[in-house]
């Protein structure tokens, strides 16, 4: 009974096994802990926002164009991830792989641009030890970037498993859970874009 399956075709594939349903529920609980983590990082960053010391201010280094490119890449990846889940529910394994690979490519592009951004800031004199502000910045943005990296690795491993075992209620639940994680990271980035970059550009202007 622990692995009872639902064969109603109106039920999404990922919810057709009891194990899948429980895992999805458990992952929502896990996301609650992730929300607490990022809430703490945001609170710390906001406390340190004006403590730039003798280092450069965010207004001097932040460039809206670059941040918009990062935002476009990550939000587009959320859209393609949604299409991948739609294809999965249609039991179209090829469609799932195509759209998930596009999602991962967009995520990799986001990471590449973020690494380039970090290297640029360090060359401009803004490293993690430059001031309290830059410590807070690198920790919160770097933590998000680390999560994106783990998300890419995790989804890749799940796709390998789907390739070997096919689309079953169990593997579909894993794909769905990884998509929830990916969408969560997109939501976090919207808050980073607003609270870190836009606020930094405006409040430190002049």
C-alpha cells in the first residue's frame, strides 16, 4: 500500500504514486526551510546596505544592462521549465528532454554571466572582504548562484535517470520536484533583483 498508484489519466503523472505524492509534500516543507535561509540573508544584507566603508558603492559598479540580461536568462528558463513539465504530463519524453536541456542551458548562461560579474567587481576593488556591504552582497548573490549550480546538477542527474528508466510516476515526481526548486530560485532572484540591485542603484545614487 505504501507504493499504491493511481491510474486515473486525469491525475498528473507525478501524482500517480503515493511515494511521489509524499515526496512532493515533503519538498514543500523543505522549501519552507529555504525561504527561512534566504529571508535571513536578505535581512542581513539590508542591515549592511549602507556600510560600504572606503570601498566602491553599488551605484558605482552595478550596471542595469547586465542584471537585466541575468534576469532575462533565468526567467526565460522558468518558462521553458514549465513547458518541459507540460510535455512530461503528455508523456512526451523527447519534449521533456528538449525543454529541460534548454532550461539548463539558460541556467548555465545565467551562472556564466554572474561569474563574469563577480570577477569584474573584484577587479574594480569590490571583493567579499572590502566592506560589510560587499560581504553581504557576495554572500546572498553567491548563495543563490550556488543553489542554481546545484539545481543544474540535480536536474541533469534526474534526466539521466529518466533516460534509463523511462517516464514513470516515480521519475516524473522527481522531475516535478526539481522544477519546483527551479521556479523557487527564479522567485528568489526577483527579490534579489529588486532588493539588491535596483535598491542599491537608487539609494546609493549620488
